[in-house]
């Protein structure tokens, strides 16, 4: 079993839709959590950190559920430009990072 | 604001040739990483350096060597390239603290014939 698991998708949604991705992790010592975005053949870029109380950045909302060991990313009012692969990342306090393999989103007109 | 800079951006090698991929960061980060990403796959950690003077193996270290030249620079060497090493290579850096994210360079696309 992988330490960090994501549904690979693809998720195909129309413009304006709301879409949510989950990411589960197995290491209970995990302390910090992030969502990255990766466009085709480009480098991963930090989208947002995930805080314990949940956090929002515009159309994007991140949630953490420590009891069930998962994080989620909600995208509201999807745009064509949101089409990408979304990676979740889990860090331990010692600085070890584990990347999920990503969930692919395609937003269609 | 350069961030993480990788050179070269593209390279084609013949089987058996050697090559060094260069990575430099200007964010004064302690930790640096090398990943490979094959088409349609996730990132796999090759080697990392938690601080200047230290290096450790990641998930897929075979066929590679690294050097943490100083705090800024972390190079990856292929001593005898093989077609299975055809991939996109990403360098990243971060603060040592676990609550900080990694920042990536824009990658080196390497093809081995």
C-alpha cells in the first residue's frame, strides 16, 4: 500500500462545475500537508498549504481530517485553466515529503 | 527571483555516455532533492540532501550519483546512461523544517538512445 494515495481520475467536468479530490495518507506522524498543481510536462507548483482548520483561497478550499487521515481539495466554478494534475503532499516533522501520484482534472467547455 | 534553476533543459545521450545535471537554488534552503518523472507517472525520489555535506538515497537511486557542492548547488550524475533512464528530471529545494513545501525547478528532459 502506498503511503499517500490519490484517485488518478481522470475527472472530466464541465466549466462551472464543482469538483472535489481526496487524498489518504498512512503515516500517522504526518504533520504538514500541501496541494500542488502540475501542468502537462511542467514542474509541480505549490497551489496551497492545508491547515488543520481548513483554508480557502478564492475558488479553492482545502480540508484536513486527521482522524480519518485524509485531505481534500474542492474547486468551485471550474475554469478551463484549472485543467491539470493535482498532487497531494504529506510531510513528517522530520521533513520527509511523500507525494501522491496525482489526480488528473479536465474541464471542458 | 530565479528560485530553482536546472541546466540543461533538454539533452539527448547515447547509451553508455555520462552526464551531469546541474541544479542551483537562491532561496538559502537547506534541503535539496532530485526526482524523476516518467510519462503518465508520479514523481520518484532519486536522492536528497537534508543539508550541506549530507546526501541520502531515495526510492530509485541505482544508476545515479549526487554531489552537494555547497548550500546552493546539488548535481545529479549518470555515469553510464541507459535507455531506462529516459525521463524528466526535477530538482527541488525546501527549508529543513517539515512544515515547509518544496519548490521545483522547471526540469531537464533527458532522452537516452
